[in-house]
């Protein structure tokens, strides 16, 4: 089995390089809880590059405008339709924010108006490694009034051939997990466990 690589997608619009400590935190969790071999450094890959097609998992985030150019749009569509998985996280935690509105518009343009749908909270994603009986765990940013001041009790997804190809969150997991993994021991419950589920689902579906 090839080592898992955490790929962060670089796109020309907006700010793609958010939450710098989050990938190493999730990689540490994979090492801690699973037997999946990992590359211990994240890899930044341009959405315009064919290198993306080497990797089954990628992460896209930001606060600002998402407006793909023609090559980015083409690669995104080809990647997800050919088995790739993209975890997309809205760092604004705001369904009416610029990132959310512009990213969702990109998905409408590529996949159609009704492609991005609420994911039922009994989906197998929530049991792919750890069990989350109530669906996606709440983040501290939802509880402290950041962004739209709402607790989103669902995620959205675009499915291709019965599997999640694009998993979309307005819950700001990126910021929630953006801390030095050595500080995890101070938490009553490791909040990165859901990140393990996301990656394990991507690798096994």
C-alpha cells in the first residue's frame, strides 16, 4: 500500500493556504489510530496540474473568492469523475459568505444545479472508522458565534457512482483542527477523529 499523501489544492483565486497546522494534525491522528502508512508532510498541488491525478484525496479551503479558470474547472471535474475525493471546508463558517457562495456556484456550473445535496446523517461516512451517531460533530466556531452564528447539523456532498466525490463543510473543521498535535492531550475528546473518518472513507470507497 502506497503511503497516504495529504494533498492541498492550490487554486489561482482567493486564499487556498489556510489552516497550516491542520494537515500534520490529521496525519498524526492517522498514525495514532490506524495502520495506514503516511507521508508526514502535506503536499501542495496546483489544481491546474495533472499531478493531482496521482492522489486519491485532496483538500480545498479558503475565506475568499473561488473562481476556477478553465483548466482548474476541467481538472476538478475529471478528478472527481474518475475516483478522486475532494474535502472542501469553508473557513468562514458562513453559508452566505464569499467562499460559500462562490464555491457553490462553481459546483453548479460544473455538475448542475442540484448536484450538491445534504448528506444524510446516517451515511456510512459517519461509521467509516469511528462512529458518529448524530452525523457531523459540532465545532467550537459554531458554538462561539463565529461566521453565521449557526450550528450546521449536516454536510453537503456531490456523489458520483454512489460514492462521495466532493464533501463540503460550512463547519470550519480546518480551523478547528489547526493546532499543534502535541496539544491534543489536553482535549477531553480528540476532535480530529472525524477527520480520520473522512480520509478513511476517501481511501476505501
